[in-house]
C-alpha cells in the first residue's frame, strides 16, 4: 500500500493527514496558521506537521510516496512555488524547497478548490468517473475541474475560476472587480444578501421574525421561514435557486462532465433546496436528442476534502512523474 | 510524410481535402450536401469525395493514415456514430461504417467547432500551444477547447457549448431554449439585433442611412456608420464589445488557456472592433499578481479551418490509437 501526506493550508488552520492510494484517510492533525507571520515560518510548520502525522500514523518517511499541498491562490507546481494567495503572505513562496528541507519527499502544490474536486473524483461523489466538476458554495463559489482523472487548471494553474464568470452582465459587484459573477449570485453570501433584500421589502414577512430570533441574517433564514409557510421566503429560495441553476447549467454546457458535484454547508438544507435546484438545472443544458446527460450529485467528502484531495493530487503528480525539476 | 483526409460536413456543402501532418492542406474539393436526402446517401458521398481528393492529390489509399470528419451536432467517436446534428437528417447515423464501405481507412468524427479549434492549435493562431480555446462568431457562437493538444468535449462529446452559457440571466431568448446566452449577445446575429434596436431608437442616426443604402441590416452597418461619425453607431459597438468581452473573459476565467482565439467574419472589421474588444476583455479576468496571462489572437485558418481541423483531429485520434472498437 502506498501512502501520501495531504496538507490543507487555510487562512486560520493548517490541516494534514495520511491518505492511502484509495483515498482513505488514516489520521489527521491541525495547527493554527497564524497568517500574520513570515511565510517561511508557515511553510516550515507545514513540513513539521507532515512529520508529525507520519509518526502519529505509525509510519516512517520511507512509507510515504509524496506530499500534496492544497492552498488558496495560484501555485506554480513545476517550479514548486505558491505564486500568490488571497489573504495569506505568499508571493512566489518557495514552498517545495522549504518543505523538503524539513522532510525530503516529492512535494506537489495545487489550488484548494481543485484539490476538493480531486477528493470527490477519487473517493467521493464522482468516484470512478473520468470527467467531473465540483462546485463549492461558501463565502465564495469554488470550482475544480477533473479531466481524464487529473486536475485541469489551465496553462498558468490559475483555473478554473468558474465562480468568476459573469451570469448577470452589469449586475452585483463581485470581489474580483467584475460585476454580476456567478459567485455574486450563488455563494452563501449572495443568499444572505437576497434574504436581507427580501426582509426589507417585506416587513411583515416571517423572514424578519427569524432574523430577530437568530440575531443575524445567515443562509438558513429563508429555509426556516419557508417551513413557517412564509411566501417571501419561497421567493428568496426561488430566486437563489434560479441563479444557482443558471450557473450550474453553464458549467454543464461548458464542461459536459459525467458528474457535476455540488457542495458547501448550504447543501445541508436538503430537499427544500435540492429538489427545485435539480429540476431547474437539468431542464436548461443543451443536450441534443440521444446525447448522454450529466448527473448532479452532492459532495460527500465534507471537511476531509482538503486533506484527501491534496494527497490524491500528490499521488496523481507522483504517478505522472511530475517530479519538479526546479526542486 | 503522413497524410490525412479532412471532411467538413455542412448544411449546404461537403468539403474535403488532403492535409499533411504539419496541418498543411495539399488540395481540396467540394460537393453539395443536398441535406433533404437520406443520411446514408450523404455519408456515401462523403466517402466518394474522400476517394476523389486522394486521387486528385496524386496519392493512393495506402498513403493516407486516417480520415477525420467535422460535423455539426454531437458525435459518438467511439461507436463511430453521428448521434444527432442540427439541420441535418442524422440520428445515430453509422458514419464510420458507411464510409469504410466506400474506402476502408480509420475514420474519426468530431464536432465542427472542435475541429476549427484543432486547426488553429495545429497550424493557426494557437500553433505550438498546449491549451487553447477558439471562439467563432457567426450566426451562432461556436466554441472549441483544446487541452494538452487534444479536443476536449466532455464525457458525451457534446461539449463545449460555451456559446450557450448564460451571460445575462433572464435576457434575450436563445435558440437553445434558455434566456440570455452568450450566443444571444455576441453572435453576428446579436449584433444585427442590437443595430436594429439602435436604428429604431435613433431615427436621425446614420445607422438608418446605411441600412437604406444596403437594403438590409447586417453586421457591417454599425461599423460603416461609425466611420461617418455617428454617435448611435459608437454606442452599438460599445454595447456589443461589452457583451462580447464579458463572454471572452468568462472563457478565460473558466479555461485559463494560453491563447484565446477569436474568429468569424466579423473580425474582418479590424481595429474598430478589435482594439476596444482587446482592452475590455483583458481588464476583466481574474489573474492574481504574478500569474501568467492569456493571450488573445485572431483566427488564422479561415475557410480551411474545417478541413484542416477535421484532418488533424483524425491524426490525433489515430496517434492515440482510438481505433473505434465498434467499427
């Protein structure tokens, strides 16, 4: 059995774990990122955490084939660098070099949304499928594209920024600078905005009661109010699922994946979200008569997607002998 | 030197030619499609045309490695079928089988927009580049995606229908059934619509004079009126390039290709179209600091793209031993 270390670098925590070649995680551990310190110190701690989880699994360095790192931002896997990362102090950071000074194993780097898609493709909702796309609905909208079993991220490893494709030309301001991106209409943050607007426009709706009870507006408000029979809540969910379905149908028309995986905390709302979403999404793509249709599935890997996906990305690069000549 | 037959099946004409392994076309010929007859007869004529161009090039069947066919609609290359085609009488048509009855060579089938992208990738604007996307602006908006030197068309060979991604949610009706597709805002037909609307809204504009002179509205009207100093024409071109740039920036964010190729008759308008388009498009994608940027280029293959691309798709499939087990 071959084993891999997966490291999931986040703005708050660094998580790492040991994963076997079937995508099964043996153990995991985490430390604080403390993102306000020099990037060299953060990377050294990533290396130390790799050493720690190897030991905690009862393994030795020799048992590990490779280390995979999932990070925010854009990597340069060939050069072993993290070119830049949103909200983290990395600019052309020599990640591979510093980690190999701590533990000398092959090191591969990719974007975290791409690693999440890899986790679903190896061990989750798109297991056994060659072409899949994973869309994660959170503060933003993450997208990872798997083509022929490998991550596709373009010639510059900066893709796929499918969350930053315009869906409503001239629409809501997006964090990327454009107006009307998919992310600005389909993220959990977008649902919060739509909910707020509806609550203000309908002062007598139950949306306002729920917001008062919770003391805040979040992605659950509309679903709670809907269960109370609120019409304005129905409209919020209808509007949100309409935009989301338009974006998912765009992803299908663009990539024609065998499976389109949808994940993120909001999916926990279950049928009241998923039933209209499935219906709307599948009525929109451009399948000619007799053409096989994409299947929509819920993400299965949850919080472990980052670690498992990073490890499986590492396995994939290692198998393809992408050994990092610059390393 | 290896030679390939490229066949470009269209609603009006069937074109075929001999292409060498560098993408150079030796000769070509064409016949009428006569699309209202049984598909078997059309396919037999495609085979006969292949025989003809081989002879006209002074070659023998033994000199040809493979035949590539570019067709509208969705093929099933593995099974050797054309699953369906818009405006043509093909439903699960056994294209490979019938052609091999006329001339027994390996036969491969792909979509025409994909073949156009392949032509640009082998011998045109994206020559020498591994990852490119070609967008063709015509009656519709065609898109072909080349990843790692091969056509990417999804698990069902129905991709990429990037022209049918929604850019203006709830916007103009598209031929695919959705509202607000990229195609409905960026095709030559869309430019005609925008021009008509502006001419009606501005009865004193020179747009109306040009339309009167030409006796019709086409994609040139706004550019002719702009050269006469017409302000409404400026606004038409500004509006059209805005939508087009939004769609092209979407393609960049989605695929992060090294080269994005733009083609179609409208590109002949030159700088008045291309200068604002380039400027708008390149200011919109999501490139982080230090990340390599996509290059935009004009299509170079013109009317031969279909034949050359089909032949080079055939070469690519032949090289990969996609020999069609069902054949």
